[in-house]
C-alpha cells in the first residue's frame, strides 16, 4: 500500500485596490480622518489644555538632573556574601557588586551607584572593606560593629561606564579614565567624616568612628591588630577607579599586559 501525497498548486492572490479594504481604503468618508488633517496629540479643541492648567510645583524643578542611587539592602549584601557572589576577603566596591549580576545600574537614567539601605542591619555579620556611594548612620554602625570598614565615594558618568562592566571596557583598548571630583551639591557629603567620605580627613574619620560606637553602644574593634589588616586598610586614590590600576593605564586582554604611559604630559594630566 502506497501513500499518495497530492500537491496543490499555489494560486496568486488578488492584490488589487479592492483587496480587503477597497473604495475608501479604511479611511471612511470625508472629514479629518480621510484628509489626514487630524489635530496633534494633546489638542483639546482650543481650550486651555490640561498640562497648562496644572501649576508647576517647586520640588519638581530640576528633577531630570537629580542623581539617583538604586537601593541595595544589608540583607541582600549579606546574602550575596553567603552565596559566594561576593568575596569578603577582598575589598568590595561598585565593580564587584555589579559583577555579581545581582545588582545593576543604568548610567543613562542618571543612576550613580549603590544606596546601602538599613533593611537587615541586625542580621549583617560580615567583616568587609566596603565602598558604596550612599549610606546612612545605621548602616555605617552595622559594618563597623563587625570590625569592617566602609567608605562612601563618588563616580562621574565616564568612570561609571568603566566600573559597572570592566570586561567590556577593557576590550575597547582605551586608557582608564581619571575620576572627577564630586559636584558642588555633593562635595559636603563626601568630605564629611560622619558619612565616611573618601575625601574626609583620616584623623577625623577615626574620631567619628569612636563617637559612633559610643552612640550605638558597641566596642570598636582594633583594625591594627586584626589578621585581615592589609585588606581592611586598602584604599583608592581619589582619581583611581580600580584597585591596583592607575588612571591612564591600558589593559590589553589579548596579550595579557598592562600598558603604562611614559610621556611627561600624560603623567601630569592623569596625576592632576
């Protein structure tokens, strides 16, 4: 017994002007719809439109220029450390947090880094060298109570593009940018020792650490006698965005070498 397959011959479909929507072609009879003279979006027939009736509120002034800091709770940070997404034996900065693939920022939406929130401060137990962009007093106390160190620092947009995805940045073969200083409205926060700003005086920071421990009622651990002293004392230069890599260096991933500038002009530019 044989199976016979009958192939039907394809017929050409009618594509004349009467196909589906003939005559008026779906535009109807006369009027603005047929003549394509419809008013613009938002036109209300000549009366005062809605967006002009509502008054402008003062707190909306310049909202499109405000910096945003997407939140990351202390509970999420502890979970990332417990799951091995973050290494507590190494300094944790914005680059390490973004490389965990559990947190991301969008520079085009004016997101400038991590806002470490207070959720889970009682459960946080890791000893870390942490660098974030915004932190409250309770968050700072939770980190230092466990013997850790926290620093708040600013990244400009050009540096953020490199920090949030280092592999993609290094593949471009461009020099590491130097980080700019904070704008005028943020300079006070990043120079304040109470907020652990990276531009604050180290002696005043130690004094603020002791005062905060007295306020929250815990004994401040001695970092000098800690076995992880070298890791806890690691800091970046204000112009530096990566640990161990200076501004102006070029990382060649193909040849696995780091190219350093030798010209006096380049050295003065990246050091300024």
